[in-house]
């Protein structure tokens, strides 16, 4: 069955709305953004907005769902670590994804961003990391500490990267975080008998 193609005008309208929302989200909280303000900013009619979304929260949710789905697909495609716990392949893909979506990432991680989205991503990474952790027989009692340390550190790095306008390349960021993660993992590796 052939997949239905989306009209270019619809794609353009959604792109303008998304760009407008991300710009406004950099300036104010979600609760302070009105449909009227967004429609004016995107230079569209409010009725056009309502053809696609119920309200601002619905729009945020749909954008977040698309990002989350894409991130999940990246993790699925690069999830087979084989015999090596080296996170560099998946981190390269993740940082490239973040770079490709830098406007949305900057808005969601900014001071007016949606922390619920960030928590959902943290939970996703926790689940993925636990399966790798088990696969490589690391000390189970320390997983929660390690997970908190790695996730918080990586998010902190991403936030710093965002604040500095993505100055480093995705490859440099992946290499830097891989180095830090692998150094941290050394203390949890099973000790030889």
C-alpha cells in the first residue's frame, strides 16, 4: 500500500509553526505562549493552526513525540554493542541527531523548556544502559549511581554545548563523552579472579 504524501503547504505551515514555537519557547514559558501570538509570529491564520493542533500543549507534545521516536529509532539501529561496551557509535549518532535538531533541543533544554521531556529521555537512556550493564556483568548494586552520574554528565555536556551555540562538532562531542564514560566504567568492570 502506498504511503500518503503530505502536501508541501502543510509541511511548510508546520515548519513555520515549529520554528515560531521554538523561538518563542526560548523567550518565555509554554504557559505564556498563546495560539494568537504563535500564529502572528508564523504569519498564518489561527484557524490554520487549529487544523493541525488543539492547542500549544498539543503541538509541543507532537513535536516531542516525533523527536523521541527518532531518538528511539537511532538507539534501536545502533543498539547492538556486540562484545564491546564502547558507546562511541551510538553517541556519534545521538550527537548528530541533536545537532540536526539544534533549534528544538536548545528550546527544550533552555530555561523555559519542558523538563518532562527531559525526564522521559533520561528514562529511555536508563533502560538502554541497564541492558548493556547486565550484558557486560558490571556490578549491579552500583548501576543507579553510575546511571545518574553518566546521564547527568551527558545532559550537562549537551546543555553546555547548546549554550555555546554547538561550537564543537557532533563527532568531537561524541568522542569527548565516550572518553569520559569509558573512564568511569573502568571502576565498575568485573575484577579478574
